[in-house]
């Protein structure tokens, strides 16, 4: 039965129905909203973007978009897919085998929330890489997956439990070659973090000259890089070591004016990841958020109850929870300043559900960024982060047809990005009733014209 289901998924993906949406308001973050537009999709590509008054001879299924809003598929460029490891904070816990079912359910939650592309920034290779292969073969209902597989770091440094450990570039080059050949990372994730802030003890820091050599080596193999950082100093070191992107904003303190200017000048993309820090105090103080529809669909009733009780009690006692409550507004202001200066903010959560991605949009708007700019951050800027802006991130002729139709205007209120009529990936409209969501089967949101 599983084999048959895989064949059916592949066949469906390969024969996506040609579609055109007319009289819709187009919002892609790189233009002012355009009203009364027609967007045509043939196969997996957008073939026409034009005013409805002049669009003629459209082929395929017609969808009336009057009173509705079309945006590119949302992106989350920093996740760690569930099922690969313990994400409860028990860093020394023994890791059992990967849980593929949990991973597939989490991937479904992204599609349900309008997220059509994710980047897994570090995971167990035996978990994420088969799922990436299955997504690309059309065997699972999933957003587009980019992944690093195992990240790379210095022994004892941040994230080394799921990393290829490199202590000497020349002596360990064979490990890097093996990672490139066997895991084929879309982007390499490294870490430059000694911790020792908040409530964390000090750990070993990767030498910057080693970071630079590894970064250059992967670039020479055509692979982009991102670096886990948390301070302005380490961010500067990563940038000048040649990193293509940063995996986080500065969160340890307010950024300097010179750093803001540098980020505007270099336009090094960085993932916003505000949700991961805010997540702790939000659960401790407002567990009722888990009753919102996206969370109900994304999680089982048992998981939500555990979060509300056992996990909440644990997090209420942790100094880290309250440190992050203080620092999240600092991070928000850092993100806002860099965005306002012309830097490139991308959307990332450091979590594993589409509900968290939608929460990231809320936190970006709460930081003082306009909803239209938040849409750009979660679409075009995120495609820039991935090095895929030529294929994804805006509604343009020739780009891949990853689209979300909304019933309410997201430029008025970013929460309207949840008013999903349908989600389209690769020109294929997603049938929500077929998504294997942890919260159970959901009704299909759109079936007509």
C-alpha cells in the first residue's frame, strides 16, 4: 500500500493541472500590491503574470480570485525537522532511531500553514536525507526541502552531537569530502559559538581560521554556507571568514550602528529565528496559544497536553526561559534596525512546524516591520538566503509555481497570512485532506473555482 501511495503521489506531481487565477490582488513583497491580476500556471512554472484586462487565451482550470490575495509560498530557512533528535533540551539524552513518521507529519504541517520551502539547518543524516530524496521524487507531501545533513563544527563546540567534527583542516579534509560526496548538502551549516551567555556554560569555540578554510572549501565545491552565531563579534568574524549567510540575528545585546551599516552594505542574509527564544516564555505564560487552529492541526492532542503540563512546568523553572524573554525584544529591535537600513532579513524559526513559521511573521511585525515587508522577508529574501531567488520567492514568469491564495489582505494584518484558501507547490494544488498531520485529518479548504 505504501508503494502504491508513493506511485500515486509521483503521478499527481508529474501531471499538475494547468491553472489560472484571475482578478486577484498580487502581493509578493518586491512590488506594491497589484490589483485585478491574472496569474497562469502550466506544469510546475508560472507562465503569465498580467493585468486581467489584457490577459487573454488562458488555458486550464479557471479560479476566480476576486476579493482574494495571492502571495508566493512562504519559506522557513532555519528548521531542525522533528523526529531526528530530542528537541526538549535534554542535550545529553541517548538518541534512539529517527522517527520518520514524526518528520513526515511535521513536513505536512508546513504545507498546511502555507510554507512551501524549508531549510533544515542540522539534523541526523539518516533522518533528513531520505526525506529530502522522497520529497524530490514526489513520494511524500512535503514542502521543498533543502538540508545540510550533519552540520560541521569543532569538537566540543555548539551542535557537535549532530556534526562532522573537524579539528584540523588538512588532516580532516577526508571527512569534509565524505560529507560533500555522501550527504550532498544544499547549504553547509557551521557553528561559531562559545556560549557562556544567558544561563549556558562556556564551551569550545571553532578557530576562525579553520572556519574560513572550511567555508572556502565548500564554496569551491559550489555549496553555500551559513554559520550559527549569537553575538555581534562572532557575526563579524563569520562574515569576514566568507560565510554566505548567518543562521541567527545578534541576540546577546543591542547591535552597534557600525554593524547595522555593515549589514546594509554587505547585505549578508540572516535568518530571523525570533520564535525559538520567545517560545519558552510563551509556553510558560500563555499555554493557551496551543489551542489555536494551526497548532491543533500540527500537533497531536497528547503532545499539546504534555507541553501544557510537564514541559511548561520544566520551562517555568529554567533561567534560560526568562533570559530569553528579556532578550527576544532586543533581538527584534536588532532585526528591525538592520531591515530598516536595507539589510537582508530572511524568515527562520529554529523550530519544526508551520505554526511556528506563522508565529515568526507575527514577531517580525511586532518588531515594527510592515506586513508587506514581512511577506518579502518570508518569501523573496528567504529565496536570496538559499541562493534560489532566480527560481523562487516571487510571483514572476518562469519561476516555480509555489503560491498561496488568501481570503484576507496580509498587508493590513500579518495574521491574515493564515487565511489560506489553498496552497500550491510546483504547480500542484495541495489537498489538505490528504496531509498526514499529527493533529488528524483536516477538511480540504478549496475544491472549486
